[in-house]
C-alpha cells in the first residue's frame, strides 16, 4: 500500500477515536465567524491529524488551519486537504452522520482519499491511480494493517434504471436541488431521495447506494477532496455544474463551485 495512504488512514482513525470520546460526553458548541458550529472535537481531531501528517513534510490545508496565503500556496505541487470533522451540525444533532476527511492533492487533483465514519467504525479509502476503492470496519477504532486485510472493494451501480436515487444534504437542501429533481421527473425518471450528512454522500455514490449527487449549496475544498478521490477511483466524475470540468483544488479561493457527482 502507498505509504502516504497508510499514514492518512492512521490519522483519520486516530482522529475518529478522539471525536467519539467527545461525542460520548457533554460538549459545548461555539459559532465560527460564518455562524457554523465548532466543538472541541474539531480542534482535537485537527491536532491529532497534524501530528500524523506533519512528518511527511507535505503542507496541510485544513478547515481549522486555512490561513496560508495563496501567494505561498500557489507554489505547492502537493498538499494535504483535511476536514477533521465534516458534518459538525450532524455531530451536534448526534445523528452519527459525520466523518473525518483526508486527501492528498497533486497539481490540483486528488490522488488519494480517506473517509472515516467514527460513529459506525467504517473506513473508506482509495488511491486514484489504482482505480479501486475499499471499505472496512475498524472495531473500537483500533487500526492495524491486519484490519485492512478485511477490506472489500466498492463500486457504483452502472445499470440503466428508471428510478434514480438522488443523495442530498441533511443540513443544506437548496431550491436548486429541488429544481434539478423536478427536471429529472419531467424527463420521465422516478426519483428516490436519500438524505445524508457530510462526505457520506460521496461514500454512497462510490459504493453504489446512490446514483446522482447534485450539490447546489456552498462547500469548501476540504469538504470534497477525499470523497472526490474515492469517486475518481471507481470511475465516477465530480463535475462543475457550469463548465463540465472537474473540481480543482488549492485554488486562490478555497470555495467550490456547485457540482454534480455521477
């Protein structure tokens, strides 16, 4: 296995274990400048991930560590893209739909991705050039290479069908998504709506549990990079809505355009 992928997996699982320590007790919720929630779990997970990734000497862009100026970043040929706790709203709601996301970016493209779902101890990971993605359980968040031996390959469902499973956000449903679904129905498709929080939507796409993921609401690069890698590895495209190009990473503005996964 790629050494950097192994490091990212270890980091994600360790962060997930720490998140669950906070999740199992009482915690305070603060509001960031954009009024999104922040908990001590975000901060602790970020610290743990940095501890694993910093020895690689590859720079890190993280939701909790995004202050590096583009004048410096634009010279980076590679970087880590990290969301230590994706789905803080889901974490606060205690519905289990939160994840740890770690991706490696090279020349603006995700080349490997790790998504850990600590509430169900499920790990998803992929190296894009291998063109395969996997998932496995990590009992009690205790990772070892032996755990990876239990991994199973995942893949989308390519069959043509009349009912499309559309996966959408639990916390960020938008009018544009409603319009998109209405247009599909007008084309003759039946639509089944699947609601999920965080990067779990990418996981559902990669393992064939959903058919289309339209995102017509704001996301940042660290929200999508790991899931993008997972989807690329199994042959799915993550395309910008307005210009039919893939999402690009380490841009001057870390905000993503709207996109569709299919």
